[in-house]
């Protein structure tokens, strides 16, 4: 994981790191997925990133809640924003996937039970509006509940005046 972080800090793709380090892209992928690299590979990566070999050998901490809190405290604001965005994006795609699967199931139930009346339109429309609003918020196309709203709510909760 530290290799991936160092690579991203440099703004390099896996292909670029492979080219600069003289390693294969496949090797970079394996290392970033957690496979332990050999000594020569580690030396090559240490040279590319201009860090001590021992810095690359540091193991990632276990992802216990306490360690996650420590990692979050050491994150930059940009990294925190990126993590929050990815979580929001994951929630949206999960919602969208559930919508598609469940509405398709309801459509088949509708056709099997009462093909003359498409009642499935109503749950599809209701849930679809919710998914659309969720997407608008995640992709920041609207500012219904944007950062200004969040800040105002926090200030309100803390009893502070704006």
C-alpha cells in the first residue's frame, strides 16, 4: 500500500512507475495488491521514490477502528475529501444497482400477476426520483445539501451564530 501511496503522490500511473523503475506493470500491480516484493524490486522502488529501503518495508497497520482513526488524523484534507467522495460514490452506485435489480424483479412480478396494468411504474418512479436526487448530490450537480448547508447545520448544532 505504501508503494501505491508514493506513486499517487508523484501523480504517476502504474505504467509510468513500471517504466521509471524498470519493473513490469504486472509486478507493480501485485505489489499494490499486497504481494511481498523481492529485495531487488524493493531496491529499485526505493531508488525511484528516493526513500530508504526500510521505509518501504514498513508494514501497514491492522485496520482496527483505533488504527483507522490514527490514519485519518494523518490524512491531508485533500485525502479526506477524496475518501469521502469515494464513499459517497460507492453509496450511489449501490443504491442504483439495488434500484435496477429490484425494479426489474417487480416488473417481472407485474407481468406475471397483472399484465394489463403496469403498477410497477409507481415504485419505479418514486425510487427513481430518489436515485436521481442522490446522483445529483454525489456528482455535485446541485447544492441541496452542499458544504455550505453542512457548515450551517454544524454551527446551528453547536449553538453558534453565523
